[in-house]
C-alpha cells in the first residue's frame, strides 16, 4: 500500500446514519503490511466507542478515533470499530413494533419469564431469579423478520458468581512438563470459568480471560519436580484438582491438600480425572446401554461370525463400597444376544379378509418359468398359507413396502435392502430401475449371476445377506453392463416390479432382507394376480 493511498471502508449504521473508517501506513509501496509496520487507524463519524483488534495486535489508544496499531504476528487480522449509541435502542423499538417479544424458558423447572410491557431505554427487561437448580435457560423470540433476517434462539446459563483463588505472595508456580501442550478444563454450566495449565504457570479466569489470576501452591508442599509435572486438571465448585505422578491434589480458597487413603483414593495409581460434559443439576436416572458393533457386511464366514457373537450373556452388578466385604448379594441378570423370535416382517396391503377363503389351482405356462421345463406347471394356491392375493392391473407398477411387527403390533417400516423371487420359478417380470439409474459403479448382483455362482444350491439359498455385496464402489465387483435391471429394492430407491403386457398371471413372491446387519426376520410371502382391464 502506498504512502498516499488508504483503504476505505464505509459502514452504514442501521436506521439513522453512516460512518467511514480507513487504515494506512507511511511506508513505501508494498503489497502487504509487515510486522514492523505502523498502521494508522482513522474513524470518521459519530457514536464511536473503541477499536476492536486481535490479541496479537496492540493499539496506542483504542478509545481514540485516530490512533496507531502494531501487529506482532503475521497473518490476516480482523479489525473493526465498535459503535454504540441509540441505534441499538432504535432497532429494539422497531423490532417491538413488528411484534418481537423475547421470552426466557428454563429447562429444569420448565418455567417461563416474560419481559415487562414497556421497554426501558430501548431494551426489554426480564426479571429472572438466580437459582442453583435451574441454571439452564433459553431465550426465544417471535418469528419476526427484519431486513430478511430473523433473531436466532440462544442458550443462556445463568449461575451464581464463581470463586477466584487469590494470589498469595511467596507461593510457587505449578505447571505441566516443559514443552507439553496446554491442559484446560471449564465448568459445564459456566463456560467462562476456565483453568489452564501451561508449562510455566497455571491460570484461572471467570470471564473468559478478560481478567485472570495465577494459581500457585505453598512453599514445601511439592518438590520442584512435582510442581512441574501436572498431567491433568479439573475445575469444580470445591476447588481445582491436579493430577501429579498418579496422585490427586486439590487447591481450594484456603489450602492445598494431597488426597489419598483417607479419602478412599489410591495413591500413585490414578491415570486420569474427568468431569461431566453437560450442564445438568440433578441426575434423575443412570442408564447403562449394551450394544454390539459387529459389522457383518462382506465378511468371509457370515454364519460363523453370527454364531460367535450371539448367545446368552450373564452380567453381575456389584455396588461400589469402600470396604473389602460386600454384605449385599450381587445382582445377576442375563441378556440374550440374537434374533427376537417374536418379530416378523409383513408386506403392507395383504390380509386374509378381502377375498373368499378357498384354495384353487392355476397353470403357469412353461415358457414363463426360469428353468424352461418341457411341460406347463400346475400350482395349487393355499389361501390359509398365502392369504388373499393382491389384485393389480398389468400396467400398474408395484413396490412392496416391508414392515416389522412383533406380538405387540407394528414396530417400523423396513428401510434396508431386500430381494424378491417367485417361489414357483416364474421369471416373466422385471424391474423399472437399471443398475446405472440406481448409481452402480460396477455390475450389481442379480438372480441370474448368483444362480450361476451357486449352481448346487436351491434358488432361495443362492443369494442373501451372507454373500451380498453392493455395487457402489469401484473396489467391489467387476465392470459390466449397467443397463441391466437392478433387482434390489428398498423403501426409498423407487424400484418397482413391472409385469408383462401380453398376458395375465398369478405370482407368489418370497421376500428376503438383504442387509447383513439387519438380522430381525428374513422371509415373507406375498401373492399378486395381474389382470387386464375389462372394456
């Protein structure tokens, strides 16, 4: 930037004015400022309060509209003037005129606090008591737009002032080992209250380091090696806890204490300390969740892996007591890991009530069968076994919706992949989606390809979760013709069964869940007669 040139920024003040501020330097023509540059800041306008600059920069007089600035660290620096005055009050009045009215809601006691009817000096005033059991609050407003913007809801932890450990003359610094990373901890309900352990000192703040104090320990309470060996720290209402060589120490307002056997704590064997990560005053219940994270997809031996990770798990719960004896008998309970026999899948839309309950026979022409037999196939339809057939027009596409049930009723729609096949061997139907349209990168599995790979197995066993591999990765499968029908269906892929247009037919399909990690139920039968419309 040249000596004569300046950078100018025009700031439009909401509702009632404008301001101009610029920065410049007296150095010769350079593309960038250096850390040795003296940068002149100038503000022209009203309502100036002070300059806001990053911590790596210093301002000669931050409350002066014209001042000088130096930055000790290279990089991009965010600099702006802070303007205060009646604009905030005018904006609040405009928002109130449009219907804005902030309300404070508390999470724990479920209380609501409303503002006073009249604004005070252009601001809403809400009286909220400070209590130790209702500190989590949220400010919400009405959905009022101003210049196409809305005011977002915001969280507000409202707590009593925290203690500050005073600095005592003659006390010695406590720190982490030389060259180690900063160790910090803060209270979940008061994020502005923080303790930081560096390799030179320990610092505490209650206002996000606008101000801070140094935390030191009495002379003789620790050796020089121990004072510079803090490995963990925790800030609590009782004081600041330090972990040094596996031993726990607490620094309170009045003392620095070593904790050990007297407090039923080990000495020298503690590997870490932690505090809660969320702000909640009362823990109404403690929940222990058991889960399994075995991934069954594309494994070498699917059924063996299932066998290894299912069965009966016995758990013993023992209360935590300081004594070496436990007078309370241990609680033992068991968890059965595996498929729930009470769960089953159904195809939505099928029932046993909308047709005349009777069995009947029908003929499948031999040319419509998968194995191309020499004779037509005569099939008996069992109403008791298959229920009422679902009647469809031959021009109507059909996407089965699979649902999960148990003895208590409906649980959920099945979102995962599944496959269907006609149990009597018909193959005169197809699918409307192609592999390419479905997003395949390599050729997908099909009944034809899986039958070819497993010639010695019956049709229902050639393809399932034990050998399923998706087609959405170049590393899985082989390139091929992606214009083939995609024979895998799920709730969201819009893949449908489509029927032949030249003849009607009776189809009895079986459904199998294909996702290896969805082991709840595997099979369900559905039947579809296709009909031509009568004219």
